[in-house]
C-alpha cells in the first residue's frame, strides 16, 4: 500500500510539472514566503513585509534532491566500529506544496520522498500562515494585522535560529556545511504561534504545542502538558551593507512522556554510519547528541534557552550559538545541564555572492549520569551556487568525544574525520 501511494504521488508530480500551460502561475512570486533557492539563504522567518500583490490562488510545487559523496574514517578505544568505505550516500528527496489561498493566507506542506531511515514516503508536516484577515472581509482588523502574524499546524517549532540554517532532509541549500549542529534542536508538533513585528525590526513570538511528535489520543501513564516557547529580538538592515540580528529563545516542557526537541529528526543525520557498531538506526542519533539524560526521547521535563547573533557586512557573515538545556527524566531525582556553543564565519563573493568559503566550530559539554562529557566538531569548506537552484559544497570535518561519562561505551576515545562533497538541487 505504501509503495502504491508513493508511486501515485510521484506520478502526480510528473503530471503537474509537465502541465506548464495549466500551472503557469508557478513562476509568480508568493506573499510572505521564504524562497527555497539561493534567495532564501541567510533568511530566517518568512519575510513579514511584502510588495507582492495577491492575484488569485497560486499553487507552487517545489522540492529538493540532495546527494553526498562521503570519505570518512572513524575509530574508538575499543576498536569495535563498523568499517567504512568512500562512497555515495542514499539520495534524499523532498516534495513541497505552497499555496496562496487568499490575500495574506498561505499553506505549506512538506513530504519526505526519500530519507536515510525511511524507505517509504511520509509527510513531515505543514501549517497555515495568516498575515492578513481579508478572507473574513477586506482589511478586517487591518491595523492589528499590520504587526501580527499567526501560524497553526503540525509543524516545525520556531525555537532558536539553528533550524533555519539546518539541512531538513533534502532541503540543504540554506546550510553552508553538510552536517547540522551536534545538539540538533528540531521537532514537529501540533502547535500555534503568534508573532508581533514592528517596523523598527523588533520581533516577539509566543508559541504553544501539544508536546507530541507522534500524534495519538491514547492515554499514557505520564500525562502530557503543553509545551510553551517564545522568541524575542531584533533583525534590522543598516544601509545597504550591514545587517544585524540578535534573537533569544526559550522552550519549557513541564511534563511529557517523550521529549523530542533534540531527537525529532526522523530523516536521519548526515555523516552516515560514523561511530556505529552496526545498528542501522544509530545514524539517526549519531554523530548528533540527544541530551535526553537517558535514552533519546525519554520522559521528563526540560527548559532550553538559545541565543543567536547574526551579522552580515557585505560578503562577510557571522552566525553564533549559545544554548543551555536543563532538565531531568522521571527515573532520576537530579537535574542535569548541557551547554552548546557554535560559531560560523563565512565570506561570500562573486557577482551574486554565489561562492563562499568559511568554517564552523561546535562544542557540546555537560553531565551524563555516568560523568562529564565533551563533544567538539570543526568544519571548514565552501560552496558554489552554479545557479540559484543548484549548490555544490565541499568540506572537511573532524569530531571527537572525551570525558569520563563515555567510559566503557562506543564513544570512549571516539573520533572521525574526512571529506564530503554534497550536491543540492532546490526549487
């Protein structure tokens, strides 16, 4: 049945893509929309101000396809890791549907067609974004909506800014490197978000989710309480050359049978099969790190805070990360804390800044039940936008694990390094 559904979806896509005369509006711009090509790089939330006029229902079919050549080696103290060879990873593919339904009313839906840990096609999530209320009546509550946005759906939570620069399965064109951050804050839950913008560049957001990645109405022994999160900061352009953004985020989980903030990437992480003793699903969580204070998605409570500065001056670009997460699982009495630090420095050049070089440093430290741990990663590389829809990346990466909290585990004395080449097509 799943195979039949997958072939139906692929067939529909082929029909839609060849029906150019029927769907000529695909090429039209869309209101309040972050483009999925080079124009969306270094953007974060979808732009709140737009010059695009609504001109009837606009259906935009897009997607992405990404492939890596991986040449990595790894080792640990026990010498128990799987042997690796230089070869290609499984190509990953996304299908996106974006529909302008009315003035200031837009729908988004993303489907993973192919991913590291799912051979079947499945929906990642989607949302309804409301920037105007003209669908009720023309200019309804217009003064309020000049400053307000509403998002509702089973969607990616807007906690922190890392998720705007990460690779979302095949959508890797926003990420200047191949891998995501070690503590990869990404989850999809049923949620609603209320935004407030000012023309001076200030933004505030309050969100509430049901705390569940996998939706179910079956009652569990541990009750789920709503997850509350928020973001506040400034994003401002000073003249033509300088842009400054500083955002702070907080997310609080008071009680949940499963915490998925750092274990919600069902598609699987990059750097396939590293620090792996043969478990196929290990690549979903390794080499990323889930501060679940136990098994990934363990029951408990947690508060996470992230601060992200972003500065762009001409072609020079800096992005930073400070993150703190504190919480405990139901089986333990004491809370534990993990910190994440990250810094990216890029230089974009060329006629349209279509070539870039740079580096990223990422460090995670904290206390496991077994003791202190530390993970650090360094990336250096660059990329070339062959067109606005096609990006090639080349990087060198090295990552190591240390601390007495890893004694006796597969991570004791573990490290990996090597080169990756990634090709991204995104429309």
